[in-house]
């Protein structure tokens, strides 16, 4: 029988430190810029490096594995579990998902969750941290808003108040500890591909190329795919479900985003554990949740209810 940890007493969390405070310093902005720019430069250099023979099947395998592991740490852990409570985990599963999400290098779990909960509260309205419609609806305003939603919002000095938007996580000692350890998990994330590449090929070249592809290129690709949910999926796409914002489905992002780009249903029914609810909508995050449930590591999964899904369709409400 699956059990959960007993309720945990509140802990004192400093305003700053590695957990991330409500204000972002110049040093934090500079570090953020480095973690965006350096991996992006690696992506730009990827084609000539691959053409020069510095890409092996070992590199491909390590990159896909790290992308899958850390990407689902964000989609299943940060998003569907910690932000929206789409299921209940045992303690080990909870901590593993928080660590895998941290290794995606998208910020400490508590800060990420606070930002996303605020996004849902004010989605595409004043107060939304990253709406592409922030500056208006004409082409110039939307272009500026698109880049704001994609990544520029990350540099805002004023950060989302974590005590206001994630008080439940601030009371969980495990999650607070993992949030404080964020720099360590960043280091683990960057080092793991190099270690795997070196051990598999038993060479320094294998370690170096695995670091390039499995760390730098992987981090940049995952960053921009995740940010595309904020920018692209709130600008263009299909909107079969009724929501109070401009969230949309973008089919060609479904595989790299692990099902997150079925974004319209998510905003219509945020706690649903599966976002791709219609025929042919691939959602690997939902499959991971299904597997965890079958293993007995999570329970009380909020799977979609057919009647509820049908009731949210635009066509049915218009009838």
C-alpha cells in the first residue's frame, strides 16, 4: 500500500540564498544570461561540429536520455505535480521528480512553481509574468511581447512572491532543501553527460563531446522548448476548448515538449494529469505518470473525465 510522509512543520526560509528570493540581483541576472547564452552558442556551433565528425551515437544516446530525464522532471514534476497537484506521490518519487526538474536548469522548484501559479491566476492579463500580449495586439507590440514571454521576463528584477504563491512547498522540508541545493543539481546535470561519455568510450574526447551535446546543446534545446509553451502556445494554434485566455494547441511541439504543447486543454482544466486528451495527441508526460501509477509510486491521479472534457469543448458550448 502506498503511503505518504507525515505532515511536516513549517521551516524558515531566507528571502534570498539559493532558493531564490522575491528580488533578483545583478549577479543572478548575469548568471542567468550565461546559462542562456553559452548553451545557445553551442546550438549554433552544433552543425559544423557534427559535420566535422564530433558527434557519435553515444553522444546522441546520452543527449536523448538527459533530455528525456530532465524534461519530464519539469513536465511531470515541476508542472503537473508541484504546481497543479495532478497526482499524489510517495516521498521518494516526490524528491526524485524535484531533483530531475532541477537538473533541467530552469530555476529552483519553489520559484518555478510560484511563477507558474501566478501565470495561471492572471493568464494573458495584467499580472501574468510572461504573456505575449503584454504590450498590445498589433504586430510591433506582439513581437515585443513574444520575446518577453519567451525569455526576457526571466530578467525581471521583481520576482513572484514565493510565500504567496507556493506556501505549501515552503512548508515541505524536502522541497525547500532541494531548492536550496539548486546549484549542486546544476553541476550534476552538466557533469553527468561528460562522466557517462568518458566511461562509455573510455576517452577524454568521448567525455568532451558528450558534454557538448548532452549538457550544452541539451540544456539550450530544452530551455527554448519549455519557453515556447509561454510564447508560441499563447500566440498561435488551435483552441478547441473554452478558456479565459489565448492558450492554444501547437501539434508540432508535442513530442519535444513531452505533451505540454496541448496547452489549450491544460488552461481549460489545469489539474488534469493528461493534456493531450483527443485522439492522436501524443503526451509522453501522461505516459510517465501512468507508469508511475502502475508501479504504485503515485496515486489519486486526476485523469481526464470524458464528460468533463466534452463539456469544455467550444463546439458543445456553442450548440
